[in-house]
C-alpha cells in the first residue's frame, strides 16, 4: 500500500469512498503527525482526539481584519459571521452564548417535536410508497431535516429548499473551503444572502412575533444579558446548518451501512427496539462529521510530538471511532455494540448542540422505514459507483437510490379482491 501522508488524499474519489484504510494507516504509523499540505497536525487516536476536543482552542477563525491583511479580504463577510458562532468560541464567550442559546433549545422544546417528526416522516414515505423505490437523500434525508429546521426556526416552510442550498454551501466551507478556492465567491454570495435573510426574519419577528427558535434566541436572557442581533443571526445559521447536514448524512450513511450489512439489517427489522443502539453504531461506524480543527492553546506535547502555541490541529473523530484500543473489532458493524462512546458529536463544552434532535429524526426515520418496507436493495447502481460529496470534514452521499417492497406485499399477491 502506498504511503498516504495527508488528509488531502480524501479528495481522491477512491479514498473518499472508503477513507478508513487511510485513517488506520495514519493512526498505526503516526497517530500525531504533521500534514505538510494542510499545514496542520493530524490526530487520529481516541485518547488524543478527546484531549484535543476537550482542551484545545476552537477560536480558529481569522478576524476580517486579519484576512484583509493577508490579501483575503473577500472572505471578510464570512468571517464576520463565523467569529460570532458558538462553534468557534472559547470560554468565557462560548459559555455565555451557549447558555443563552440553551434557553431556546431545551430538551423539553426538542421533545415536543417527537410526534411531529414522525408525522413528517410518514408523509414523506407516503409519497414514494407506491413507487417501490426512492432516493434516500433527495426524497427523505434532505426534506425531513429542512422541513423540521424551517419549522423550528419559525420561517416560512416554502423557504426550506432555499435554506438547504445555503446550508450545503456553508457546510462546504466548514468541511474543506480552503481546498476549493474557485468556490469562494459563490460561497460568499450564499453567506451574504443567508445573513440578509435572517436579519430580515429577526426584524420581522420584532414587529410580529411568532413561535420558533429565532424568537426564542431574541427572548433569551440571563442576568440581563441578551444576544445581539448579529449573534442571533450567526447562531441561527450554525444551528440551521448543523441541524440539516448532520441529519441528512446520518440517515444516508446509516441506510447505506445497513444495505452493506444485510444480516444486521435483518436483525434490526426483526427487533426494532434495537434502533437507538443501531443509530449510535451508525454514528460510530460511518459518522456524518469526520473531523474538526482546533488550535493549540499553548506549547504542548501530544503523542510524543511538540506542538507550538496556535498551530492548527485536526482531530479526526472518524479515525478515533475505529481505534482498536478503544473499540473491540472496530471495523465490525454491530447494532448491539455496548460501551459505544463514539466521538461523532464531539466532546465536552462543544458537544453538538443539535445531537438530541439528530438522533430523534434518525430514530423516527429508521423505525418508519423498517415498519413499512422490506427487502431493501440498491436500485440500478453498483455500490462502487455511489458518489460521495467532496468534503474533508462532512461525509455524505450525493444520492442513494434504493428499491424496496411494502411489508406483507408478497403475501397479498393472489388474494381475492374483497366484494363490497
């Protein structure tokens, strides 16, 4: 096997289709290594990734002024949004924004969505039930979270498809923006349009309040402290993107994994009570978010390497999730795996804000699919020809065509038509 020394190898379609041999090699040969093409340290072992997620700085977005000073002033509008997002903050700023945002995103507020999420899933499946086939991405994994997200935010449902387009552009920037410089202008236009849209929504809600996450952000207050309008807009954007891209990829990646492991699919069909455990194993085995970047907060030794203050460090959660020192038989997909403390939603203070919602949507989706349909199989496409989005950080399929039969359909063939 040829040496693969850089995560940029993920831009190779063959490696992107199956990045785990690369992760295994990096972890086995040099679990804390310098990536000369990314100008960053790459960390792949479970315990070291936990250390990076827990202790290293998330404040990695250059200020607009810094970007201008190095000739990247066109990226200033994007940076102005990102520096106000809790995803890119350290304490105490992170604690302040997250505490205020948590007021608008309590477990109770998420829990009341449970029945509604199931209703949305059923409606989406009703549309394709008679066809015997669907594109899991276009027909289910995208419209479910963009519908729920629009309703949660309190914006018109008709705007949901546009929100999805903006979300994908922002996700591209989060995952591998620096490797697609030709896309910078287009992503910048999307960020400008998205920012203007949510500023308009905030102003509208000040005049005509209506239920939703944006209104809750505006109302959130602790000890007289409130989010500014810029903070409301920035954190609405990151909540919207995270709520859509993570769930879309979780459902798509999870369905493909079940198709690749038919014995586990059969077990799950026979024992739907295992769906929560199966979803956790999907998250570990084929995570929607593969890696994230941090900065060393000070000079530090990690894995025997000296990392200098403010050097970039990429924590590869997908590699940590298959670390044999943490997970027995890590390349085995096991829907009853116990002690499954994967890192797909992060760790510590920056644990994914929307994890509970993503899990709820995945549970509802797989419960309905397995209750209503059976004999799932790829439809007219070979596994090897499936296309993955070219994104170093966020892993998801472009499309996943699947054929199926309704549960009990074969038993009904040949039965007499009932006389009215």
